[in-house]
């Protein structure tokens, strides 16, 4: 049994030293203790969750109602929950990063360089791949089918597989806290540093496989969303009647289809270098790391718009709904979205102006980069003009949207600075860059996702989120952002390099302390977000909006109960105009029973998605630690599950017409009994989800 | 989709939907369309591997170069095998399309035979390719020798992996045919497999032109 070759066969490169607890025991310094603490939180958190679920006897419920579900709404919610968990971890890491830099001025600080590098690597990787991507995917999953009048996605089973692959990737990220170390190569994982010669441990392998799983998951999402919008729009829902969120989702999906393959190729070729001794990006053997950099940013720049465009869609919905006005410049917004999507493929080189191309190549990409400012500017003006003379209500979603408009424009200005190659030579790899992209992604993605979460939450769960805590949270997100990142512009312009574990210029101290304070404000923002959720769940009966239209909103998703029935629509709606439900309400056509109800066919639950996800996670864990039997066994399990599923024929179930009718009539009775609320009472307990309709002089159908 | 058609329009070669309802036809359309989109995404993977291959030609690190590793003879035979397999898959599709009607069950046999032939040709192709790589390895041209050999192996090898997937996929579908007859999901999967198989043919044509012909001309 103690034969070393047998142990190696069984456990690969896994050893006791891989556990942070053992490392902290052997070498108890604060850095290792933090590592062990983080590992302990993961382990305790996992056991705590398992114990709680067991105590509540909720396993069967979770399994049958959620994990195995193919309902796009439930998968969407699970995506958002995953994003929330990962956001919490990555935000705590951000606070640790800021704390380290603030205290490590001519001092060692409290985390060692190796550990600090892991912090910024996981922070970046999680925020992009396991926070932003799942969050926006969750919103698209939930909202898009409902907005286009469909009952599910085009590929419900693929949807489940994609979700569980993403969970598998996120799981690997979490496991890396408790077993081994993560990569120290930054979220972009540049070779040759991430090659075996320089990063020998399991770190880059964790990064490679976590990102690959997420990338594959996102590819399936792209295909699914695009097909759903192309093929499953309700009758009359022409492209120029689609809500803007669907347009931005479509563009995002197209970007995912074309931009995820370069990432998959980049990570897998890096894996080929590390596992098979190939020479794609190595120093020797003719390898060329520039190929990696090009591949990575061929993905990376479209990725920026993958995470930004859905937020633009959310803002369009939120601003239009809370201004009670049709979107200004609907078609120009679509053209701008499409233009951004296409231009996003032409600018990847601005991520590495300093890597030795000729000046004219840099100039071409610099100009292309600045060009993106034009369609983005169009959008900002359109949103401003949508509010103009509208009946604007300052709900938390709207506050976040307004903050976005101001902040994002400021970030755009610093983007113009960075897009100018000579200036970029000054700013490259400084905190100026860090400030810039946080300035784009926090308002451009996170605010949008949070605004969308607060906007659609009542639809998904049937009660409003507490506005008071919403405002507090929005206020913290906004002020926290300014305090945390504007000092970084100053620091970057003064020459402070990014990703430094120690700082040697005491003049930086005040700015670093302000940034640290901002980071704590952002953490407060996250905590208040959870408080808001808790308070809202506690007061759910007082804030219930079962009729489903709490904001006098516009799209088809508001035309059904909250939460919506499993089948979304009792009958597939016919669409005659843009903002279909808004005008239907005003024409008196809302809350009417169907002429006749029909049986509805829905996808049956399946465990295949979960099995594939778990097996893929185990496969990748085996690959990380070179436990070959594990990799082979679970790789085989993935393939076998795919094949077995293809033999299954009984994959749908039918909801009888009577059940649909009963549910629909129950909801209609509720709707008719509800007292319609005017807009000024929307945020009070009087709101039951039915809007009071005022005559509108400009109404199209008046 | 026109709302008035009750019977199916033959939207995809080889797809005979018989008397599908409107929803069913729409579902099938989407199922096949989604696979086209996937292939497009997959094509991006190959495009990138071709680009890498292009940048790798000089990066031989003193090892074998393209002219040294390319053997046009076997590559030509492989091309013929793959093209023939595409033809036989096409014949299989035509037979299956006719076989969709119960009274034309007799078409099943030739369909299965054509698909079996496709499978044999695919296996022969893969066998020859593996042999090529083994020959290269014996001559010291292994993927870990240089960037060029890495790029060469991964480009050709990725195509080979795809062929392998097709070779696993085909008997799976034939088993389903034997088990449950030609029902709607199987028809859709047959169309997907045929798209996949023809797509691999196109990729191979590109590989033959860019890799093998270039090597022979150098």
C-alpha cells in the first residue's frame, strides 16, 4: 500500500502539503493563516450548507424542483445565485488586495507576494467568469423567453448542461482554496509565466480548467439565446418590435458564439504546452507568447461587450419603464448595439499596444477603439432623451442607471486616453488602467446587473425588494466605486504599477487609504444587498405583487402573474406593437382569459445536466492533480451520459389544458380584485402588481 | 414558417418530417439551425488553428520542417477516403429520407449499409492518420519538438478528434435506429451528424490545401 508508485497512481501530485491547513501548521505566518482561513470558510461553508439542507430535509425539493429542472426561469435564478456567491468571495478578495497595498508601504504587509498574486488572479477570474458571466446569463435566461413570448429556451437541456458546466468551473475555483494553490498569473494567464518552467504547481492548471469549463458553458449559452430569439418569437414579434434587452442579448449571444472559441483554444493550447510539452507559447522550441496574447484578447475584447451589452439592455428597460416613456431612438439604439458588437472584434490589439507592433498598426487599432465611443455616446443620449419629460421615479434600479450614465462617460474619457498609443505607453500596466476598466465594468456591468436584479425580482418571486435598503445599497455601490477607484487614476498617473505587493513611495499612502475606505464601502454595499434581500423576504406578504406588473412596465414579461406559471403564457400572445404589454393595458386588452386553453408540452426534468457538471468538475480536478484514473473515469462518464441521454425519448411532459385554465383564472380573479395603483404609490404596500392606467395624450393607440 | 402549411416543407436536405405539426416543424428547424450555429463556432476554432499554423512555419527550432514531415501520397488517399465517406453519407441520407414513410421500410437496409460504409471509410481515414503520426514520431517529429510540430499536430489532430467523435456518434445513431425506428429526434440527429461529417470534409479540404499541398510545393 505504501508503494510510492501506487500512491502516485492513486493521488497524482496531490499531497498533504496541498492543504492550506497543513501549510499553515507547518509555517504559521499571517499569510498562510489567511489562506487556511479562506480554505476553512470554503470547507465549513460547504459542510454548513449540506448540514442545513439535510436539517431542513430539502434535498429532494432542491433536486426535483431546482437542480434537475430545465425551466429557463429556474436555471436563470440558479445562475444569479451562483453569481451572488462568487461575487461575495471576489469582493472580499478585493478588500484584501486594497488592504495589503494600503499597509505595505515600505513594509511587507500581511500577505506574501505569492499569496497576493493569487488574490488578484482569483479576484479577476471570478469577477469576469463566475460573477459577471453567470449573472448576465441568468438575467438573459430568465427574461429573454418571457419578453419574446416563448415558453422556454430553444435547447432547455443544453441550458442545464451549460449551467452545470459553469457551476463545475466555479466549484474548481472554490476547491482551489482548500486544495493546493491557484494561479499567480493574473486573470489573463499570460505565458510564458504560466508555463511549467515558471509556474510548476497546480495553480495555472486550476485556472485553465475552470476557465475552459466556463468558456464551454458560455458557448452553449450563446447558441441557445441566439436560437431562441431567432426561432421562438411570438407571432407578430418582429425584430423591430423586440424589447431592447432582447436585442442586446442577441448581440451578446452572437459575441459569445464567435468570441468564446478563441478563449477555449488559448486555454487548451496552454494546457497542451503544460501537459504534453508542446511549444505554442514557450520561450524555447520556437514558441511565441504573442500568439497567446492575440488569442486571449480576440476573446477578451468582445468579452468586455459580452458583459456590458446585457447591462445596456437592462438600462434601456429600466429607464423606459421608470420614465413611463417609450425608448427614445429605439432603432438608433439597435444600430448602436450592433455597431458595438461588430467593432468589438476590431480593437483587441489595444490591450497590448506596448508589445512591439509598428506605430501604424497601433494607430489603426487606436482609432478603431475610439470609434466605439460613437455608438456608446448615441446610447447615452438616447437614454437621457428617454427621461426627458418623462415621469421619472427614482427607484433603486433607476438610481443605479443614472449613476451608470455619469460614471460610464467618465470611464469612457479615460478610455480615450488609453486608446491613444503614446499615452498608453505611459499608463500601461499602472493602476490607471485598473481604474479605467473598473470604471467601465462596475457601472457598465455590475450596476446594470444589480438594476436588472431589482427590476425583475418582483416578477420572479412575487414580491418587491425593499426600496429603503435598495437606496442604501445603491448609494454604497456608487460612492464606494468613486472612492475606491478614482484615487487609482491619480496613483496610476503618478506611476504606481498594478499588481504590486509592496509600495515604496509614501506619497501614495493617502490615496491608497482612500481607496481602501472605498473598498470597505463596496463591501458594505454587498452586505446591504443581502440585508435588503433578507428584509424583503421577511416582509414578503406586505410587499406582494401577485398580479405581476408592479412598475407599469412595458414588455410581455409583465403581462403574466408573479411569479409566472411554469409555462409562462397560458396562450402564446400575439404582438401588434413595440412595448406590447404597455399598449395592451391601455387598449383594455390586458387581464383577459383566453378563448380556449390547450395542453402545454414542457421539458421534463433530467439529472443528466447535473451528472455532466459533476463529472466534468471531477475530470478537471483529476487533470489538475494528474490523477489520470480519475480524469479517464469521469471523462468516460461525461461521454456516457451524453450518449445515454440521446437514447431518451420521453423527455417532455404535458400540462393538461384544465390545469392551465384553472391557474390562469385564479390569477385573473386576483388581477381583477386588485386595486390598481398609480405610479406615485408604486413603492408602497398598496402595490399589488396592477398599474393604474392614466390616459396618455401621446398614446399611439389613443 | 408559413402558418398555413400543415405538411412539412423540406427545409433541409434529407429531412422528411412527414406530417409534423407546426410546433414540431418549428422545433426541428430550430434544432438544426442551432447545430449550424455550433458549426460556425467550431469553424472559428479551426480558423484560429490555421492562423497559428501559418505563424509556425518557420518556427521549427532546428527540427523537421513542413516539407520534411508531409507525405503527399498517404494524404491524398486519406482525402479520397474522406470524400468517399461524405458521398456515402449523402446516399445514406437520401435513403433515410425515403425511409421515413412506413411503407418504404425497404429503404432502411440500403441506408444502414451506406452509413456502415461511411463508418468504415472514416475508420480507415483515422487509421491512416494515426499511422502518419506514428511514422512522424519514429522519424523524431513529435509535437514537443518545436512550435511548428505542435501547431501541425494540433491542427491535424483536432480534425482527427472530430472524425473520432463522428465515428462514435454514427453507431450510436444506428443503435437508436434499430431500437426505436426513425423518429423525430433521430431524424434531427441524423441531419446534425451529416452536417458535422460534411463540415469535417470541408475542413479537411482546407487542411489538405494549406498543410499538405503547401508542404509538397515547398
